C-alpha cells in the first residue's frame, strides 16, 4: 500500500471516528441511554449499512464500481475489525486523541 493510500485511510478513519463519537455522545446526552446500549445500536446500524451497500452491489443491475459482497467473509472481516479495535490501547497519534479542554 502506498504512503498516499495509507494517509487517505488514516484520514478517513479519523473523520469517521470523530463523527461517530460526536453522534454517539449526542445521543447518550439527548436520550439518556447508557454507553453500551448506544454502542450496541451503532453496531446494528453498521450491519444495516453493510446490508444496504451489499444489496446495491449485487443482483441483476449491481453498482459498476466492481465491489461484490461476500456476506460470510465480509461479516467476519467486520467482526475482526471491531474486536481488534476494542482490544487496542490508545496511541500517541494526536488525530486519535480526545480533546479534553481548551487552551
């Protein structure tokens, strides 16, 4: 993988993470739901999004991008990504750190 591709992936992950963190925290505060319930709902939402994307990329007239879903292996890859991320400790990457206060 090229340096540019790695940077694009890192930037995309940081943007997705920041957006999801904002939304999940907002939902917890607005609706008073506990963190594990909100995370459970987020995981279900990712599954639903996968299903919708897979539907668009399969069938009689699939998306022309070339990706074809493989539900068994795709779900396994998604599960492994979740498990790996849950087991990893925080890094010293400033893009991944949570802002605590203001200067």
